[in-house]
């Protein structure tokens, strides 16, 4: 089976959350800066985890994607949106 990819705007996770910040509901808060983001094709089969997070500036939902090689990216989309796109891509032949 050929690998399936999704095109995503991402920002690199620059730290290992050593200074882990969370909001009052316990959700991780991150900073996604569009001007520092890049557009990449992510291979669906290499996505290990998708974490629900909030953007510190805009209070919008984002997601952190962890890949099999250990790289982590903050995405522009929410985890729900990202999962929907992955399901559609995986289902297409």
C-alpha cells in the first residue's frame, strides 16, 4: 500500500516542555506563530500521537503531532480537524 500524506502548516516544538504551562482546565498551552510556520507533508503512517492543546495568544484549539522519529510539530488545525482529515485521506484509494 502506498503511503498517504496530509499537507499541514506546522511550527516546530522548540522545547521539550520543561516549563510545561497549562490553563486552568489543565490543557497544555502552546504558541503557534504563523510567521514561523512551514508547510510539510506528514506521512499518516508515521503519526504516533495527536495531542489537544490551546494556542496561548488566540485561545484557539491546536494540536501537537508526534512522529515515529520523535519530531513534534504544533499544527494550525485543531486535533479534531486533523483527525477528520487523516480519516478522509486514509479512506481514499
